[in-house]
């Protein structure tokens, strides 16, 4: 017994003398430079050296509305795209006066409880109510609430007061009750300077003094350097050379402050230089913000990445809150759809400026090129349809134009349009399409062979590109849009529809070309379709669950039509069971991944677990609202309706032509059924379903018109308009 006591005493003594190491979380300091552009920072002699000392990234500034301060700061604090209101600027010290009343008194009037923090936000109740109507879960103040729940303290220093009170930055740290623990945001933090906008500038010595006070008691400190906002607002009233002089003084003050902060920081602390609110009137990629991460643990000259974007040097403002929580070793709430930032290779401001230039060029080229492409689709498709009846010109001329439409998605994947001006980019696309049609017509003597060559090349190119981390799609006008933030990785809806449609058209065309190898081709098709389906839902591939459902329905209908399987009860039950199993596999793959690697599907399942069917209802409503909006306003809806009109006409007029098509090209006709089924599925199960539906139907509508015109010509069939019947004159 004595020996046990002695051993136990020794063990306790060892633990006391040699305590186990624990990773202590440092403080997070955020210096917010609103209304400032990355180029301004890189050109500033006093600030540019700081940019070389840390890790950096561009920031998507998407919110539930526009990229302006009141929406952005709520979004940053919620970790999800949120909505601000005009009252977002109303943050005060407790004893400050607002409209003749003390802020603390107004707070009690609105919140019904006494404030605990030194800083109160008077608009939080209104902001909470505004976000209740959004069709995705948003919790303003979630960052501040999570910090306070875990015993962490918050602090805010500075303001952007100009013509009116402007303390929108408080929304980043305020909890759901609108409270921040300490700091100073009243006019005391400013000093008079007649040469600065509105006659005020940040009192850097006062900022430093307050910072040292709150640093000792706070875990997250936000400094709102309002001079950048005031200058951006006042700049239209100033001579540009005078504005540059003020800008230099602001940067000099910032350099002084950064130097002092760095000397105060512990080695575990992190400093975020955040230019998260774009300059007024920003367009295109100018709306992308900028983040610089500094600290002893941060490697200089590196890029940041987020699982939100999976692209080095690019993150989103919704990633800021999860990163702050993770830096403090706190659990990130499931309601935050953003993900924590992490380092991802070497790079600097030159790389970010180059990336932003490419993104901006594609952003501005996209509407010009796609509107032209959509317009040509409508003109050529409807023109070719009318020409079938009244024979304005020989059908072969229209067929060349229609074939050119099928080449565009492939060309937009490979052409280096990001390097060309808009006129040259459009001209190169048109020239390449014409050249591609000439080559196809020269190498292949019939339409089916041309379809096979073009469609197989398109689908294989897309598969390879997805496997290569979508290197080509990243700079394609049919690819991603980092400015709007609709998608950053995987397979977007535009090319998802192209992949499904081209895969079916290409493989069914091969069955027509090589009928003797039908059995082997059917087996290869099944394997190819299965591989594409897996690639669609793979977390490291397409990560497109709606696209997966589209592909499964389209491929199953195609194979069923080819094998002449009738939709009986047992068959439908078998197919339904297969779909359920596929969905279960997709879910399991996502849920088995670490939190930072889960796709939208995995995060959606977590939301369903936390919020039940209400979350599912919100998702369904959001998808439905998005598709209704696109049906009303999107250019792709016109193409979708045009193709539906083509199918409706050809199924009834001329009489018997569809039957003739099925007899002459049975495999391709089966593929058309699959493509139509997949298009309707895409419309129902994707956020931008109209887009995917239109690009999918391209590979049924265009080939159908070409083949019908060929049947009419080869069989010398004449359409009797009066009787609406087909007469075989042979």
C-alpha cells in the first residue's frame, strides 16, 4: 500500500514539474480598411512592404444583397450571406447621445434588457428581423454570440463617421443582442483636421492607447480605420492630386499603427488586414476584397485558400468568422456556411493582381459572348425549323450553322479568351466555330459521324478537366464566376448540362456508326455513364448533387430506351432503389470527410440534422425561387423554351417524321429521350436549373433538326402544309 502511495505521489509530482503542452490560442486583431482597393495598397510605399510579410487572398464579397458595408459586415459576423439595413450604422458607447437620448436607454427600449457591454448596437433587432425572410439560415451576430458563449471578450476601436454616424463595422463583432464588450467608437477616437474629409481623421495616438488597454482583456479586437471610408466618400469633391496626398497620410498613419501593434503582439496572435468593403461604384472584379494575415506563425509570401473556394489566393468574406473561431480553438457553428482559411502555396500581390485581372476580363466578356451565343441559338434553331416547312434556303446551309452551335461549348473550354480583348475574343470564337465546322464536314461525310466526333471530344474533355481540378473551366466564360460566387470549383451547371448532353449524344451516335459492336459499346457506355455519375457527386470531382440526379435520370432513360426496357412496376422499384443507394453513397462520402473538406451536400445534411425539415423547406423554396427568377430574366430561359418549341412542333409536324427518325436512327432517338428527361430533372433539382436544362437540350434539339432535315432531303419527302401530312414521293 505504501509503495502505491509513493508511485502515485511521484506521478503527480512529474505532472506538476513537467506539465503537458497545450496549444494556447492567441488573440485575433482585425484592422478594417473599408472602401480600399488592392491596387491602392500595393502602390503605397509605406504599406506595400507589409504585404510581403504575410499570407493573402482575394475575397468574394457576396451577400444576400449588394456588396456594400451594411450587408458585408452582417455577412462577416454571421458567416453566411446576410442582409443589412440602414440602421446598421447605429452603434454607440453606452453613454453616447443619439437623437437626444442616451444610447443605453434606447437600447433597453428596443432590447428589453440592460446592456452588459460598453458598446451597444441599436439596429440589431431590425437586422435580425430582416434576415428571417431569407430562404437560407442566417443568424446575424453569430460570431459575437459564439465568442461570448465561450467566455471570449470582444473590442471595437474607431468609426467611419462622415456626413452621418457610421459604425457599420460593429456588426462584425456584435452578438445577437447587439453588444460588444469594450473599446471606443465615439468622436473621442477622432481628432479635428481641416485638411481631411469632413474635417476629421483618426487619432492614431488615441487608437494606440485604447488598443493597449483592451489588448490585455480582449480576445478579438477590431479596429475600424474610418479614414479610408471618409476619403472614398469625399473623393469626388476633391482634386485627385489632393486626394492622393490625403491617402499617403492615411497610409503613413497605418504604417505607424501596424509597427506598434506588431511590437505588442505575442507569437500566438494573428493580425488581419481586411479590405472587405469595395470602393464606391466598384464593378466586376473590383468588388473582390483583400485579406492579409500577419503573425509569427504565418509564413510570408504565401496564399490563403478556403474550402469554400478550393482555389489558392481566393476566399470569401463568409470565411472570416469561421477562421476567427478556429484560431481561438472554438467550434464553428453549423449555421456558418463559410470555412476556415488555411495556407496554400507561395504567392504574393503580383499573383493576386494577375488573378483578379483574369477574373475581371472573363466577368466582362461573359455577358457579351453568352448573349451573342444565346441569340444565335434562338435565331438558327427557330430559323432552321421554319425552313423545314417553307424551304427559304437549302437545309444544308442551316445545318452548318447548327453544327457550329454544338462546337461552341468545346471551344469556350480551350480558347485562351482570357488573354484577348472583347472584340478579338468574340471574333476568335466565331472564326474557330466556322473552322471547326469546315474540318468536321471535311473529315466526316455524314451528320452522325460529326455528332460522334464532336460530342465524344466534348464530354471526354470535360471529364479530364474535372479530374485536373478544372484548370480550363476556371478561365472559361461557361465556367466559374468568383465575383458573384455562384460556384468556385467542381462542375458548374452550364458545363454539367453540356457533359450530360454530349456524353449521351456521342455514345448513341457511336452505336449508329458501329452497329456490329453494339453489345460491347453498350457495356462501355454503361461504364462511362457510371464513371461520369461518380465524378458528378465525388467530393473531389464535380461535387454537383443536382447534376448527379440529372445524369442518373438521363443515363437510365437512355439505356432503358436502348435496351427497350418498359417502365413496369418492378423495374421502377429497382431504379428507385438504385437512386436511393446512390444518394446514400454520396451522403456517406461527404459526411466521412473532415469538416473543412465537406461539400455543400455534407453541410446541408448537417443543417437538416440541426434544424429538421424547416431547413429542407428553405432549400426547396430557395431553389424554386431561383429557377422562377431565371425563367423570368435569364437569357438561357429563352433557349430552353425555344428547344421545347422545336420538340413540340417536330412531334406533330410534319406528320410521321419522328417515327421515321426513330426507324432511321434508333439509338440517337433513344438518346434524345434521355437528354430530354435529364433536362427536366436539371430544371427541378438545381439552383440554376434553367441554365443546365438549356445546355443539356442543346445536344438533342440541334441534332434533331439536322437529322430531320436530312431525312426529308434523302427520302425526298415533301411537306403538304395544307393537310399537315408527309407524302413519300419515292
